[in-house]
């Protein structure tokens, strides 16, 4: 009998569940609310729960997938490089949009939590919620927050952003795929970028750019704020 901690078993389970979720997403014509991650995550959670497998065992068994996230993110530089001439011409509006998006993401998240009386460790945990998970966890650690909670918040923000970006852009009649993609990348990091690539290659390239720039810009802003307030 195969042990439930066997790496190949959990890799296979993850692939099968995600492929099933992706098939449903394709069948729905990539409906925003049929995002593969949104569909696959509760199924995997249920499997882990009923099999009595703790998350650490699952994480260790599927570590190759986590490791491959690094090369995958680096690979996003390819579409950015292909659009480099266009990006260079749009440097000023990109800079303005990045600044507005990053500052708004921080102030809106922290402001809402502050209004509800959240303590400081929660405020610094939620501040980098529009960045990628590694950046948010690193910033939460540096600022005295809760890294694990930061990761959960980032994932939640990404899923919501990936689900709602396209309907919101359509509702607001934003038709420029450069603007749509960049906004999705800045506000919903990897999930928004994945969704943008499903919609249009240009949107995907600008979403990749927005995700990368926002991670650096937000980390810089929060680091400076930490030094000034600390």
C-alpha cells in the first residue's frame, strides 16, 4: 500500500485535481468564477482533511511544484522583453499607474483595518497584500507582522482579483488590454497575471510587468515607512 506521504502520490493527486478544475474552467469559456485555483483548492483541502494528511506532509511531498514557481516567475520576463519597445514608450504613464495602484492598495487595506481597530501587527501584515506571496511574507516578517497570515491574505486577494478583474473592466468599459493587464498585475499579482494571459497576450505581458514592478515598489515603500516609523 502506498503511504499517503509518498511524493508521487500527492503530485499525481494535485495534477489530477487541477486538470479537472481547468477542464471545468475551459468548459465555462474561462468564466471568472470558474478559476482553476478557486475550484481545485477546496477539493485538495477536503482530500487532505479526510485522508488525515497534515499540510506540512503535503507541502514536503509537492515541493517540486513550489520550486518550479521560481523559474515560472522568471519566465514571465519573456513577454515583457517582447513588448520592451512599447513599454519604453509608455514609461511615464506606467510609472504614474504603478504609484497610484501601489499606494491605493496599501492605504485602502490598512485604512479599513485601522477603522476596525486592528492592532499594529495586523496592519503591517495586510499592507503588502497586493504583492506576491514571498514578498508579502518577507515584509511581514521585517515589519513585525504575521508571515503565514500575510500569505493567506495575498492568496485571497489574488483569487478575488482574478475572478473580478474581467467583469469590472467590462463594466467600466476599459478596452485597452495594456491598461487592463497592468491593473490586474498590480492589484492581483500572479492570479491576475494568469487571468490576463487567458484573455490576451498583450494583457498578459503588461500584467507580468505590473506584478514585478509592484512587488519592488511596494517593498521599497513599506521598508521606507518602517524606517521612518520605527
